[in-house]
């Protein structure tokens, strides 16, 4: 059993360096399957979703070699499709990119259905709609996604997504890169990780334009070749540390960021009275006064990211007045609120909106990381609480935050990870 212990009350100061973006990295890693050549990926975050992704590729016959802590050489020349181990695939969400990559390279796919955070139903109908438009016959049977292109190769098509989906946009982009002819994806997601995936594929010889807008055009190419590519910084990790600074009344310099990607987060923080200085590749976040209430609705990029919902909710608990946080991407992203309540938060959920009473004084409690970003929110609440908070189920946090304990300790937080052998009694934290 492993858990974090956070002792609240410390002011934070200094620099935190942001790692490469999880949701870009996992897309790029599975897209490597398309390429029969060596690829060098830089700025890879050291998180379990990335390790699982590489292990899946290795189990399919790819060669994966770490050149240093953040640089990895991948060679999928000898990889085979249809054999990714079910247990690994269902450990993470992004394994669905294997379906697009296998269809693109082998003209067929056999991949277990993905896992990932539990936000209620997470359909993949738009992915399937895209693959079918590209000429594949696709079914989901016995826990597997099965697909086959008519004559062994996908063909370009026009696809209009019924709703904006990051995963479907990236999956269809991967599949269409080597399809015969041209593809147009309309109502595409505009997230920075979609752009990063397109930039990576273009560096390997793909012909993709329009990524970052809602219409992406792909001219299918016959082959792709290796390249060296650096993953963009993780805007959600950056946003999480920005909120940690604001919540603890501190000043942090957050480095290795693209400030443009943080605009929706910065705008809301500024509205609440947090000071943000933007520089080319770092931001300085500080707060020395009261936080003002605000209202937020999560939206696809460039709107306020759903992956900042729990962290922002935690900050709103500290603001003066009642705030409204509306979740419009996921049906069930408020499961963490029960945990925040254990720490003294007064939050009522009314349908898709959390009504947050401000001026909470968090008190330490044993809580769970019910999902990845919920876990980050528990850490933030713990940093503000009076006493020692214990956070269980931290494997969720480790899926997406590179070295979070060490990064926070470096800027003065009192946080540690405890590992207890299964046979021991669970020690009391308070
Ligand atoms: N949706 C459908 N049909 C589909 C696909 C999605 O109805 O075929 C719906 C979903 O149910 C949801 C909405 O569309 O209501 C958006 O889903 P999207 O496909 O954009 O989400 P995703 O690709 O499964 C990625 C991130 C999530 C992040 C969402 C939204 C990865 C691996 N995951 O998920 O990240 O919340 O986009 O931005 O990229 C996280 O990092 O903590 C995380 C959960």
C-alpha cells in the first residue's frame, strides 16, 4: 500500500519545472507504430501512463530504449499488430490510439477496450465513426475493438464529428496519415496536444494542415520516416502548480511552459485576484490578498479545461463568496467532492454545477484520489489544511504527474510518499 502524507500550512517559493504533456506524449507514442524507422522522443514525462504505453509497444515487438531520463528511442519496424496485452491496454485511456495506429499501418486492428479515469460513460462511437468513414469495418465485441480495412488499406474521406472529441480527433488523424487519398476532419478538437501530434507526424513526413483549428486536412502518404521530436509542456501540470501557489498564498515561478496554452487558466486566476506575470517560457504566480469568487464552465480548448475542474474547485473553496463551477465535458466529474467535504468543503452539486461556498478552512483528513486530477486537488487541499492529510489511491496521481512529491518538496511543501508492505498495519497519520 502506498499513500501520500501532506502537512499543510507551508508557504511555497522557488521554481517548479513542468514536464512534457501526458496527453500529447501518449498519442505520439502510439503513433510511432506507423513508422518503420528509429524515432527519438524528447521531453517525455516520467509517469506511469508513458511507461505503460512503451511497455505495450515493447510487447508488440518494438524496441524502446531510454537515452536519458526524458529522451527515448523507439523503433517499431518489427512490431506486429493485434497482440497488445489486454491487462496493459485496459490500464489506461490512451491505449485506444493503438486502434488508429494498427488500422493505419496494418489495415486491421484487434485491441482491448481502454480504461482510464472514471467519469461515467466514456463512449468511443466517434472514433469508430471516423474509422468506418475511412473504409474500415469496426465492431466492439468481447471487450475488444476489432477492425479491418476493405482492401487492406484505409482510404481518405470526409468526417464530421457529432461532438468535439480529443481522442477521436487524434485517433482518426493517426489512422488517416497513411490512408490512400485525402481526409478532411470537421468539428475537430483544437487542443494543443492535437497540434503536437500533427507536428510530430509532419516531422515524420505526413502532410497534415489545419491542426489547432476545427478543420484538419490530411493528404495520405505511403511511408513515414524517423525524426527527433520534443513533446510540448503539460499545461494541466502547469495549471495545477499555478493553483497550488494561489491556494497557499505563495509565489512560484513555473518554468517550461507555453503561456498561450495557459490563457484560460490565467484569466480565471487573475479574475480571482491572483497575480500572473507571463514571460516567454515561464510564468510567475503570486497571491497576497483575498481570493474573489468566480463562475467557471469547463469547455473544449480554448475554453477552461475540464482537467482543471477539481483543482479549481479546491481553490474556489478558499474564495470569498459563492462560486459556480459547471462541468460541460464529462457527465460525472464531481466524485472528488465527497473527498473535499471530508476536509471541510461546503459544496452542493446541482446537476452539472457545483455550488461552492467560499471561505473554507480545510482540515486534514484521510482522503482518496478518486482519479488523476482529483488526486491533484487533494494535494492542493492538503497543502492548505491544518494538520496531516493522507491521500490513498495515489497510483492515479502517478499516471499523470511526473515526480510531484519531489517537485513540491523543492519549493517548500511538506509532502512525502509512504510505502507500507501489504502485511503491515496501516499507520495512523494524525
Ligand atoms: N465522447 C463521445 N464519443 C466519443 C468520444 C468522446 O461522446 O467517441 C464524449 C465524451 O464522453 C466526453 C466528450 O466527448 O463527454 C469529450 O471526450 P474526449 O474524447 O475529448 O475525451 P478523451 O479523448 O477520452 C482526453 C483526455 C482527458 C480529457 C479529455 C477532455 C487523453 C488520454 N485524455 O480524453 O484527460 O479530460 O480529453 O479534454 O488525452 C486527464 O488527463 O486527466 C484526462 C482525463
